[in-house]
C-alpha cells in the first residue's frame, strides 16, 4: 500500500445489516480528504469529502442530529 492508496475500513458500530459505508481516513493528513464508498459496491463510485465536512458529519452523528424518531 502506498501513501496515496486508501486503507478502507467499516465502523465497529456497523451492525452488518448491509447498509454500511467504508471510509479511508489515512488520506486525511496528506490529501485533506476522506474518501467514502458503499461497502456492497467496492468497485463503485467513491465520494471524496473535505476533512472539515467529514468531521462535521461525524460530530453530527455523535450528537444525534440524524437520529430517526
């Protein structure tokens, strides 16, 4: 694996129900981005987010902003 190669992982909080995403945070420092992809489609498209946008999303998840009532 090179410094520019994504190291994909799925959250340990994932319930393995098939609706998971993978992220590659190893590129954040060098490239300023966090790639995200669908676990079911590893050869499919990748959404590349700026680090600040990904951090805001994670903070929102932790704060319960996306919880379904």
